[in-house]
C-alpha cells in the first residue's frame, strides 16, 4: 500500500528525516512512535505533499508520488488528520464533515449548472447524507447540528476523522488522534480506529499514547532524531533496548 525509501528532509541544519525506510501493508494498522522532534509529523507531511522531501522516494500502490501536490495525493486516496487540526468555526459538525469532499472542478461546475438557483443540488444531498452516516459511524450523531466552536477536544478530533473519511480513502494517516484524551476517550478512539480498518481502510497512526498503539498495531515503527531505530511487532518493540533507551524508558 505504502512504501518509503531513503526519505530525507532538512530544515536548515536540522535533519528532520534521515534516510527513513518504511513499508505499510494493505489492510494493516501501522503505528509510528518516537520522542518529540523525532520526525513523525514531518514524515506524514512528506507522504501527503504538505512538504517536499529533500531526498528519497514515496510510493503508493506501486506509483511514485514523491513531491506531488497535496490535493493530487489526496485524490489518489491518501487522507489525513492533523495534530492540531482546525475546524471551520461558523459551520456545524455536519457541515465541517461535508467540507472534506474533494470533487473535481469539472464535476462541481456540472453540478452547479444543472440545478435551479437557490435549490440544493443532487450532489449536495448525496454529500449531506454521506456525512450523516459518517457522523453516526464515529459517534457524533447527537451533536451533528452543533456549531464546531461548541465542541470539546475529543469531539473535534472525531470531526477531523469524519472529514477525512468522507472521501473514502484507501490509506488514512492519523496524527495524534488521542492527544489530550482520558482513558475512556482513548478506549473509544481505539474502537473507532478498529472500525475504520474493518471498512477495508489501511491506517497509519502517530501517537504518544504508547499503550493504545501497542494494542492497535500489527507493526510499529520507532523514530528518534529523524532516524528509524526499530520496526517490528509490538511485543518485540516493547523489549528493544534501543527503543527503551530512546523513548519508552528503562527501570
């Protein structure tokens, strides 16, 4: 599904990514952990076209996508959330989810031209109905008509996920989806991520919630100072001395 070969990204003298390799298999949940500043979000940004890597290659379904524009990559089936993603404050939960749709310009123009003025188009009805199903799927059915400014942090993170899901991605990248959540909310997020995988969507999760990632992931990649220092099943990662020293801690 996703293959990364020798990825480099510099910010001046800072080596944010240093020869990183990673492979994500179709249908799996793949975790990425590491200390602050280890390159996790930079990795996501280079995959999705938010940043252009300085070296290396990114392949999606055997097609090279290195350095393509973010909207081009999104249209190929890769969507993501952001650690501190912002919602549109003067729109409802449902409308924020609907805003995630990325129709082509031609499709949008055709939809505009074939309807009466001041009447909802068939496409708008389709998008609204789809957004309603997604809101119910992620547990936001009861708040879908609330203003996004009125949401608590956990709900805002779920709206981000809904906004990504409306495009039916093949690959979903989640950047700190459980950030700032308590134990109950983290368990709920775990359940939602598993449900998304059950839809046939491959998932890569960056998180500081190590327990959650170890519960969810088939494979865990560990970054430290921009380098990949380990990659294996959770049971082995939790015993790896390099990982313990860099991130998990030793007794």
